[in-house]
C-alpha cells in the first residue's frame, strides 16, 4: 500500500499548485467557494474543511513593498514583511484558498511582495480541531525538504533548510475533528542568493544520530555545470569528509548543485563523521571564489539492517550483524510489486492516511482503499512504507497482497517503528518489482556499485586523467586547516 500524500507521480486530491509572484498560492477547484473559512463551510453543510496556519519568514533584504490585490485575485492574498502566518483552507476535495488575516475579516488582504527567506523556518499548524497526517515540501527539481510533526500532530516544521532562489510545492494532508481526510496544495518562491556571488554549501542532514546507510548531502548556493570539470573537481576537493574510524568514501554529483557522499560500504556502527568545507577563498571560476560555510558532525548508531525476501514473505532484522527478529510480511502483489533494492529510512509517522486514488486507483473499483495506517516507517518519498497492516495478517508470511508497501502485524510494526532510526537500511529482494532509483525518491544511492558511484565524481575522473589543478586562493583570503 502507498500513501495518499506521496510525491513524484502521485497527485494529492487532484489539486494543482502554481507560483504567482512571491505570494503563497493555492489552487481552488472550479465552482468551489473561495475565501470561506472552515466554520462557515461546516455551518452551510458543505464538505469537510480545516483551516491551516502557514508561517513563513519573508525576505526583507529586497525592500518592504506591499500592494493591495483586487477581489478576483483573492487566491494571492497574504501578508507583508517579516515573520507572518497566513490562513489556508484545506478541503475534502483537495483544493482551498488563502484566507484573510482573521476569520470573518472583510475585504482582501495585502499581497506578499517579498519572497520567502530561505534561511528562515517554514511552519504549518492547525487553526481548527483535527490533526495533520502528512506534509511534503519539494522544489521544482524534485528535491524534498525534511520536516517533523509534533507529538500531537498539530504542527509541522522543516528540519532541513530551504534553498535560495527556488520554487517550492507544499502538499498538506489532515483530518478534521470527525476524522474526514482533507488536503491542499500550495506553492511559494524563496529569495535569490545574497552571498554576493561567492559559492557556499549547506550540508545535510541536520546534526544527530543516524543509521549506517545515511547519505551526506551538499547543496551548493549556485550550480556548477557538468562541462566545467575543473571547477567541479576543485569544489569536490574542498568538501572534506572524515570519520572515526576512517573509511573509504567519495562524493557523487547528483545534479549541477547537489552532491551526495557515501562510504564504499555502510558506515561502521558508532562512527563519528565530520563534514567540512574548504571553499572559502578557493577560485571556482573566472573572478569567482568560494565563501565560508558551516560544517556538520554526525554520529552513527548501531548498524540496523532489515532485509525482506518477498518470495519468502519474511523480513529479517539484524543489529550489528546479529539477527534480532524475523517478521512475517506481505509485499506488493501483481501490478503493484514492491521496489527491489536498498532503501534508507527517511522518517517515521505514527499514523498516515493512505488512499488508492493517490496512485491512480479509482474510487468504486475493487482495488480502491482509504485507510488510517499506524506505525508507518517511510522509505521513499513517493509513499512506500513499512507499516502495520492488521487487515492482512492471514496473508503475512504466506502471500503478497499489498499495493507496494511492506505490511506486518501491528505488534511487529510497533516494534520495527521503535527499533529503526533515520538512515537505517531497508532492503527488498525477490519482489519482481522495479529497481529502486539511486536518486530522486529517497536515498537509493546504495544501489550503485562502487565503480558506478565513482563515475559520478569529478575529482576521481580528474585524478584518472592526472589533470587536477591545485586550488587557486584569492589574495584576500587564507585557507585554514580543517578540524
């Protein structure tokens, strides 16, 4: 089974997002009410709706300019400078609207003329009774922003930074007080980089403890084209990763502004990883230089690996090489085969609403489903989970009956949920499904063997050609030894 709030090819309740100027934009379905709040809709006997509070830090470096928007452009209504919250209606049909600053306020609200500050937080909370079930945020390149729900499932906040000069799509799933699923899709734009042209880098994930399969990411403040091999090699050379104990590893260019780092094999248990940038002062183009960037320190926990043999309908979980549990499971049936290969835990959600129409299964058909699912451990952004499936207990260990997820009993799912952490390895074999993609739908990096991984390294290619030039340092900058 897959989540109703997945990304990629999934469409959330048929909503369409667009970016217009710098304002938060919400697409409304034709013929649906715009500018109403949840209480009025409920009073009129309309479909379920929940009001969300969407908080953004606006960029004030481009001037505090606001304009009034006419009534016919109410979808662009927002607020002005600084940290502001906007009220957004999420509905059962998946479209909504941006409301005024207060419920029942008359007239249009001022439009946001400033883009979102990429360094500021992004928060989504409930203004009405109910609960958030899922929030996904991705840019136009399909890169996702990590985030976390609070224990009460009423507030979501990003745990990874936004990128400057990007367009973002936000999909929110929630339930009203009666448990009816509602949702909305929004979009906004972040301010362009303000680093006066210097190339900087943001490392990910955030500091903490992760599993042995965790990937280190580096997001550059501006792209470096694949044709600019010399600059790519210099950038890669300046991005240093060390660990205790030491391991062999390397960077791989995912796209023009994103690199991933992984060891040749999984991280050793309890390793300490240090990530540093030596870009400050390094020449990265004609009259262009690197700037200062913050480093990152990570800790690796126990080495937890879960391997599901779909043909045997069984998951084996190991900790530091020792089997700690064997779990009867069911995986994807014909037409919905579970992806094969290595995936990495992206996050854990205590409850997720899963609906068949998110993966193209029409309502009224025999395959349609609409279920609250507990103990959901996410392994792809498109909605593949390991989760509790009490409705298929009789099939678990015997046959594959799911729509792509790995299902198990509630007790086993609760144990798995409590045992794994972000970065732990989840592998599926013998499912007959498509291969997990290396990039774009989570961390499938481990599905590339080591020679293929090295082919994505500009530094490795330059070394093979024996043509790596020494980094050029700007006269006014000095490189410091890396800690």
